[in-house]
């Protein structure tokens, strides 16, 4: 079995980073979605429910991708995490505090980059920096902004306006703006869906590099199965809406130090990919209508599709995270 | 190619100008003797009677009058004899004052309407009702309440400049993209800072469009308003010269009014370009 050493190596650094120092229990529930519902008034005095009683924990330093068909409420979940929308019921705890409105601790990378077109690249990033550090001097603000621009590889374009940039460069500025405020949590709403395949690939590489380097906690929505496999530590699968549910949380068995070009040779890649695609094609529909016996909305099942039960047990013995699951 | 085009356009404009001036000159020039009459009587009757020359001045006469005005634009020889420059300065001053007052009122109120759907709906019937009223219809009411003809003219300018700016500001503000507002929200930007750093720049091109429409209307209305209130200003000057039967000066005034209106429009067009952002 070639899977075993690979998977073992994969979980080892994760374990090392996650258990470094004295970690409180809350690190496993760094973000905790607790029983949220979102309902909209529908014609005829009725209400339509996008989802209800949703529970989802996310760990600190973890990259979580959420996958599901349109209308399953992915964006609503992200907006609730961002504080742009309030849940009709339930509460979300992020970094130990209930979310009430937006916060500089949670940065959002928008689907349509949402740059202010009348500001330069530097101006856009500096706007975020000066919002974060209101009393910072002009030089300090510019310094931080330039640093964030350098991180996304846009040095030299500081004084360009968004209209002079390509789609990929615009989204880089969006990423720089989000990173510049040093958020505790990074939220991304299909950030690369408007880009061409080549640009998308390079940006995924960048985002992965930055997030691994800084141990950033990330929640990302995507339609793209391959994007989720490449970026995510765990992938949350949503059934179709309305009344969408978290069907399961898939642990990504691929090693933390992934190489895009070698990804499809990694053991477990196809099993994972097939699992995700099967879900999107059939199970997202069937599961909405009938959840399996024993399904508990409060504890969505965690699965690791690549491994046989024996392998899972072997990894669970070295991985406290796996044990919990 | 574009340079070539503008050069050709300039050439054509010049040709048209020369053509119009020529036709004008020929049309008003004397044709022939119409009557044989006593020379002294002929001198009294003037060229209109003796040579059939039109009372309409020719381009050369108008040119000479313009030169006269240019030589001494700011003379002041009593209430009915002031230089063209002084008259223009009065008109521009009134427009500037009324327009400025309208800016001060229209932009904040437009912001309010644009940001609050409640205020928008509540104020909408008033705006819809008052907007189509000719600004001159306000004149009697203004004269009665303000009791000062100069201030009444300024009030009329204020009223006519108000609506386009108000409506455009409200439209621009309410049209601020949600994603930009969301950026401000996620950055915890306060309402005042958000108004100045997101909504104002986003709405600025639309607001400037309204301001440009307003200045055009204000300049149109000031001539009529000054004809009514009298005393000073380019509108009064036109009417006064009509009463003097000085068609020369009336034509000069028309040219000057057009020129100033064009300059005002160009100034705001330039300001508009400054705040427009490409996307």
C-alpha cells in the first residue's frame, strides 16, 4: 500500500502545527457555526428556507472549501461569516466571539474583486490598511500596503488604476487588500471563478503559498472540484437547496506540501475527486430528499474517502484530529 | 487620421463662417436708390430710405461694435450706460451665487434621498410637482416675499439649478455598487468616512452631470430673469439695447451670452472628466 506512508506524512506536519504549544479546545472550533438558519419571505406570506439548523466547526489554521450547487446557500453562509448578513436563527462563534456585524478580523475576497476604481492599486490596499490602523502614520500605512502588494507579486504596479489591470491582477489586488489587514479569518467567495484557467492556476498557487506560510484560517466557496482538492484541508459538501444541509465534511488526504503538477499522481487523488464529483452529480440531490439513518445535523459526518478502514485507524492513532472525527 | 479629420473639420467650420458672413453682408447691404429726394431730407431719412439698405447691421458693423466693447468693457456712465464687461459680471455673479446655493442644498439633500428609500419616496411627489415649473413662474412670489429684485433673480437661478443636481445626486448615490459598500462594511468604515470615501467618489460623475445640466439652465434663465427685473446684467442689457433699437448691441450680446455659456459648460465638463473613473 503506497497510500499509507503518503497519508502519514501528510498528517504529520498538520499535527505538528496544530498541537504546537498549549492549544485550547476552541482551536478545533475556531469558527463554530451553531444552528444557523436563513429564511426569506416568499410570496403568499410564506417563508422559504435556504437552510436551517446548520452546524459546522472549523479549525484554526485550516483551509476549508465549501462545495455545492447554486442555490444551496453557500454565499449566504459566507455572508453570515463575514457579518454582511445576519442568520435568521442561530449563532456563529469566530475566534471566541459571536459574530455581530462585520469585523476587520474577518477579511473578504469578493468574487468580482470589488476594487474601488477611482483609487490606485496602492490606494485600494492603503484604504484597507488605514481602516485597520486608524491612527497609523501615512508612511506606515503605505509601508504595510506596499508589503501586501509585494506578497501577491504586484510590485511596480502600485500606481496603476484597476482599469489598467488584467482580471488576474485585479484579483491579486483584492487578495492583497484582504491580507493587508492581517485578518484572523479569510473568507473567499469564488474568488477565481471569473478568471481564465491559466490565471486561475497561478493565483491558486499564490493563495496556497501565502496561506500555508502564514497559517491563515480560510473559508472558501467554490464550484471547482479541482480547486477544492488543491487548496483545501477539508471540503464541506452541501446538498441542494432549498433546505440545504451539510452532507459531510471530507478530509483531504493529500499531503500539505502539494505540487499542482504532480497532484494527479498523488495517492488518493482520484478517489477524492470521484467522491466529490459523485456527490455533485447524484448524492447532492438524493441526500437532500433522504439523509441516511443516524445522520446528525449537529455533527456532520467526517469522511476520508481514500483510505480503507485499516488505514484510517492507523492514521487516527497518530492524528488526534482524526481521532476526534 | 484623427488629426487629419479635425483639421478638415476646422477648415469646413471656417468656410461655413465665411459663407454665412458673406451672405449676411450681401443681404443687409444697400441694393439701389429707391427714391429721389432732397439731400437734406435724405440725410434725415438715412440709408434705409435712400439706398434700400437694411436696418439690420452687417457683419462689419457688428465687428466694429465688438471692437468698441473690447476696448472699454468696464466703463460706467450711469444706470443705463455700463460696459458689457460690467453687465456680464453682474449676470455671472448672480448665476454663481444662486448656483452655489443650489449646490449647498441639492447635494446633501440628494445624498439623503439616495441613501434613504423612505426619504426618497416621501420627497418624490414634491420634486415631481415642482421640477416642471418654469423658474420664471417663481418670480412674482420671489419679488413679493424677498422684496428685492436682485435677490429674486438669484432665487430664480437657485430654483432652476436645484432639480437636475438634486435628482442626479440622488440617482448617483443610490446607484453606488453594493460590492463597494460591502468593502466599506467589511473594513468597518464609519458612515461619515464611507460617505466621503466610497459614495461620493462613486456618485461624483453622475453628480457632475447634474451640475453641468444645471449651469446650462441657470445661464439660460438669467437672461430672461434680468429682462424682467431690470437694472443690471446681460439680460437687461439686451432688453435695453432693444429699446434703444441698437440691433448691433443685441447681436453682440447674443454672441457674448453664447460664449460665456460655452465657457461655463466646458469648465464643468473638465471637472467631470477629473472625477470620472474608467472601469
